[in-house]
């Protein structure tokens, strides 16, 4: 995996690092970015508020829809209450990297 992509293999699937902006005007994937420490992440905006897991659920649904996989194929692995999250995706890492390369 390239350091430019926020993806790493994990079991049968992969982990995708995302930075979430809740309470946005729309649900959307905003592309790739890198923080000051050099960590890459996928920028994601959701309309849902960060209460009772609503934003986390919206992020997983948006990621699944974007990747064309069932909703159950994307779940929060780490970062339940943080803006930076690890999403477990039931997809081979290379397929996810290929999708990210289209952004």
C-alpha cells in the first residue's frame, strides 16, 4: 500500500482512515488530505449530528454506498467519538486503493 492512501489490510478486509465533519449541509466524500503529522485520511461530510451514533451510522452508510457494497460491509472499528475514525471495510485493500485513486 502506498503511504498516500489511508488504507491498510486488516483480516479479510481493510481499514480506511476518515476524518468526519458532522452537521454538514450534505452527505459527501470530499477527497483525500494529509494532517500535519503526515497521516492520510479521506474527508467525509455527513448531515447527521454526532449524537447517539447517528453520525457514525451515516458515515458507514455513505462509505458503503460510495464503494458499492452492502451497508453491513462498513463499520466503525476505532474512533467512535473522535473526528478521525477507522472504518472496517469488507473489501480487498487493492480495490479500495483503486477507488481512492479516482478521487
